C-alpha cells in the first residue's frame, strides 16, 4: 500500500519528466477510478490539451497542477500505480486512465483493486490544496517538532491511530507508523497528549529520519500488492524495516522478539521491551517501579 515515501518517489520522477509538457489527449475508461466525475468524458474534457506545470503532493495525494489554475489529483489507494510508457507499448489489464503527452510519452494509471482514484479539481491555484483534499493535515515529510507538538496536542488518542489519521498528519500509513514508533521507542497505545517533551522530540526525530531514509531508498515494496515506481522499479526500504512484518524476529535494538498484534483489520508490530506501554521514570524517584 503506497504511503508517503512511495508517493514522494513517484512525485519526484513525474516532476522531472512531465513538468512543462502538454497533455495531448486522454483515454479514460475507469468509471470507478473517476468516480468523482459524472462520467469519464467530463474528466477528459477538463484535462485534454492542458499543460502540466508542477507536480505537488500532500500526504498520499499527488497534485498535478495544470496551467493556469486547475489540477489533476491522484490517490493510489491500495494497489494503484502510475507508470510512464512509450506510446503503443502493450498495456496491462486494469489500466483505467492513459494520458498521451507532448513529445511522445504516456502516463498510465493502473489499479487492479480500484480503491485508488483520479479526478480533475477546478481552480485551486498554484499554492493551494484542491478543495476536495483540503481536510488533510500537515505533510509528514519535513514536519518539525513544533508541527508534531500541534498534532499531538492534548489528545487522548493513542499514538498509532493518531499517526494514521490523515486529518491530523498526512502521509503515514501502517508500515511507517510502526517504523516511526519503533524508532522513537514509543508504545503504539500511548495516549498522544501524555508524551514528555523528550518523548515528543524522539517522535519528531523518528518521523523525520524514517521518512527521509525511506524516500532515499525509493520506498518499500512488499510481496503482496507490490509497489512499483513510474519506471516499474521496486523500492528498497523493506530491507531496512525494523518492526513492520518482523513478527518473532529479534528486535535490532534489544534482541527480544518483535510482537505482532491485530487491530482493526491491520497488524501492529512493535517491541514490547523497548517500546514500553508505561512511561519509564527515573528509578530514584519511583522507588523501584521503573522499567525492568
Ligand atoms: Zn527492542
């Protein structure tokens, strides 16, 4: 399932390739993919002939800005891929939208499970979020300690669901939530508002470090629903996962087995030893009640 690092990898490659190109024509067949439009032809009418001026992103949403003010918004959902291809090269099944670009290149949206979506947004302007996605919280990439302090606030929400809440902070999904919390040594069930200043710093540092490293590795490709970049390449960050998918394997920090727990239809991976549920206090102050 593509999360921020995978979508950012796609964004960077699309920006390098598409910026300044005109969309000569659009073939749109995916009614479910284009479900925000009354019919696929409406999307085609709004986009064909327009020039791409910038490729932007907020969280897991790509924003392909069109000259002068409109935008195409793409969400990859569970299994969506954007691929660049030579015109006339074979298309795979589940190809729902094809943009033919000036200079002879095609951008294709492929999505077997059709949880992803594509739509044209009218008039956000160059620096604004399209209205359809203006509920998204601050982007997790580059979120500093002050931003995370605002996200955490005094909320009683547990840390993991808060990191997954796109209205609170945008871009983190199940893989990177587990990796960030492992790196920050914070239990996923800790109430967000109860973090100490030092723990908040650890959370901000972990968020920055994990996401930057994952972007540098071009994201994570897992065996199921395999993420691929715009050229069909795989990401490399799965080799650096320390919690996600590592049930019963030794924690890279303390050597005890990583635990897996099922919640709400997804798995949470963590180290119960170095991500304690309770805040550890200095031994001298707690009369021996500190972490073992
Ligand atoms: Zn550990």
